[in-house]
C-alpha cells in the first residue's frame, strides 16, 4: 500500500491503534492530510465507539478519513440489507429496532421458513444466527422448538431451544452500539451451498472479486464461515454481469437510498453476494449478504494502484 501510494506521490506512515494509546494516535492523525482505516467493528469485548469519536474529531479538523464513521453507519452496517431491499440485490429482509418489536414480529416471519438474524455491526460471523423451526413443525403455536446455528461454527453444529428462550438470549443485541443495537432478519438463502462471491470496490468502481466455497459439511448444515478466498481481477469473465449490475444499477441505487454522494464513498469497500436461483436465461442471480467498510483485507492486488489514485485525488481541507 505504501509503495502504491509512493507511486502517486503520497507519503504513507503507519498508525497502530488501540484504546490504551488513543491520544497518541489522535496526535499522529492530526498531523497528516488523510487517513485510511482498517479496524474491525468488533474485537473481543471492544467495539469502534471510541475510535469513531476520534475519527469524527480528526475529520472535523480537516483530515480526510476513509471511511468516515457516518458513511460506515449508512452503508457498512447490516441495516443496509433492509434499506436497499428494493434494489436488484435485495431479498426478504425485516428490521427490528427494539426487543419488543423483535419478539412481536419474529415468530410470524420464522413461520415462513428459516431465517438469518444478524446483529447491527459485527464481523467474522459474530452475532449471525441461522434460525429455523425444528423438524419443520409449524404447528407448535407461537413458541416452537427452533434449530439455531452460529455463523462462527465451521462444523455445522446446531442447538435446539424454545423460540422464546432464544429470543430472550438475543435481546442483548439491542443493548449494543451504545443502546442503539438492532437485529436484521434475512431469509436464509439455500444456495449458500455454492459459497459466496465478494465484490471489491474503490469508490464506485469494481476492482476485483473473491470466490469462497462452503465448509466441508453435509449440504443441509452449510452456513457460516467459508473457505479461504481465491482472488480475481475486475475483468474476470464469469463475474462480468455482476460487475455491470453493480456499477450501472446497484451502487448508484445504494448511494441514492442511503444518501452517500460520490465524494463520501469509501476508498475501499466490499459487498458479499449469495447465489439466488438462476434467471430465465440461465445466468447467475445474486442476493446481497452484507457490505464491509470498516476493515477490508485482504483485497485483490489490481485494486492497489486504483486505491492509491483515489487517495491522491481525495480532498483535504488542510
Ligand atoms: N441470508 C443468508 N443465507 C444463508 N447464509 C447466510 C445468509 N447471510 C449470511 N450467511 C452466512 O453467514 C456468514 C456470515 O454472515 P455475514 O457475512 O453477514 O456476517 P459478517 O460477520 O459480517 O461476516 P464477514 O466477517 O465475512 O464480514 C456468511 O459468510 C454466510 O456463510
Ligand atoms: Mg461483514
């Protein structure tokens, strides 16, 4: 990254962050023109609350920040699945802002088929759960036994528990994010058995893809962290249609729906896609699974010079 930046005349320095020495990092960031940030939304028991305050401060002082915390909130949390559900990448998605709303509405949604619940902000499958009525028995009233699987487990292990007990347990997610936590409820996509496609972007331009295959478990157990990524450049023929949909329709649609203009688009971000049933012409169709903005690494090598040029072109108020 530093070498790619040097190529376009930008000198880079590293800034290692932790809450213990946040003030030192603040001083360092106030001395530069811009900052590219890679920090996960959740690390152990910590979230980005303190870092986001720091980044807002340095941005307010005229330092260019990518991605700005406000931009992450608009397009990089799981709520984006709900806000953009009308786009071609959309799916059946519900949003619960309070525990009461969740407990009132989730049983009926679940009765329509298995669901995936996602906490508002997370990574590495933390707080992502597949929930389905056990044995497909829809006759158990409004407190059926459900089968619950974590996206963190790679072995397909599932637990059976009463729906009411599971919902009590999930209430904690509403207390996260400074009490502003949410749950996003997306229909389970059975073609997760084909793995996922990650599409990488610099601003509004697709700069590459990665392909991941599911863990080696029985097809009915496939859910959660997939295999290592195989990287592809932006011109990979098998993703040409996905690239066109992204650049021509979905990214402009996203920008409009969540209110992010070109200048505020992250220097680097990605969108994960699950496969949906093929369209009538036999071409692949895709459903958005999530957008990552906080910490996109690794990414395909051809993205580097484009990312560097986006940094060089960034406005700095200083
Ligand atoms: N609707 C769905 N249907 C089937 N599987 C899903 C669905 N949504 C998510 N998954 C599975 O759960 C995994 C984690 O979900 P997601 O990518 O939304 O969370 P994350 O914690 O932000 O992950 P990452 O660290 O990759 O950013 C996905 O890789 C996929 O295997
Ligand atoms: Mg993610």
